[in-house]
C-alpha cells in the first residue's frame, strides 16, 4: 500500500525535471526530504532510474501531443471530445 505522499512525489518526479535531477543524484535523501517514510525512501532509492526517465519522457510527449492536438481541433471537435468524456 502506498501513501499519498509517495504517490504525490512520484507524480512530481514524472513532471518536474529539476526535482527528478535532484532525486537521481541522491534518491534516498531527496525522498526523505519530501516526506516519505524511511521504508518508502529505501524503495524509491532502489527504483529503476532509467525507467523513471523513460516514463517522464513518455508523459511529456503525451502532454505535448494533447496540447498540439487540442489547439488544432475545431470548436465542434473539442465540444464532441468533451461530450464523449462525460459519457465514459
């Protein structure tokens, strides 16, 4: 079971380059500084660092694609997408 602090910290690691860089230099210390328990900090220190960087890059690419796609869509298309999201 993961804590809210752990989930929040992971989300920030995916989206904040400076935070991720600091984490990669000293994972355990950074995790502790961000409110994780010693056990969570240990688990974070053992995580796959390349996987973290790949996940962050993937998230960034998806966000860029959504922003680009949304800006090119006509108003009717944006309205239709919002309507479909409500139905899901």
